[in-house]
C-alpha cells in the first residue's frame, strides 16, 4: 500500500503535522520509537492520529479544516515501521502516547491489525 492515497476518516481540524522523516527500506527499521510522518485531526474533542505516512506527501497543515474523504497524504513507511502501513488511533489528547479511545468502522470494533476492504 506504499504510496496509496490517504483520505481523511472524518471532518475536523488539523492540530499537528510531522513531515520530516524519511521512509524506511522494506524490512529495515532504523528510526526511534515514533509514528514517523504524522497527521493529528481534532474532531468532536477526540484526536485521530494517522501515522507512518510517506515522506513529503502530506498536503495539509496545522489549522486546516478538512472534510471526510479529502485526500490528505499518502501511506508510507516512516518512523518505527518495517513495512508500509497506516497506523490509526483515536485518543483523548493530541499526542501519540495519549489514552486511547475505541474506533468503529462500519459499526465494528477493529482488533489490532484488522483489514477492512471496501465492498
């Protein structure tokens, strides 16, 4: 999924952007424990973190109001990541180690590493 478009999962305001991490080579993990290139969106007093994004692909900035379905970046392999993937979490505060909150997808709670395919 490296380089696939990332669409905003919700309406909200961008409250943090990290876009300076190079992408790792497949199978290598040379960076400290973090989510690499990251966008955090505030929506209804919940913060949504989208991490491990492709270097240089983020098209939004702090303060931008965004809409669900809007292209905001591309999936990458930055940060603590050996293989391309999207890290997504809901939190009570706007930093990646904040207390997590449950997320529903199509009225289902995903387990770690769940795969959701559009039908």
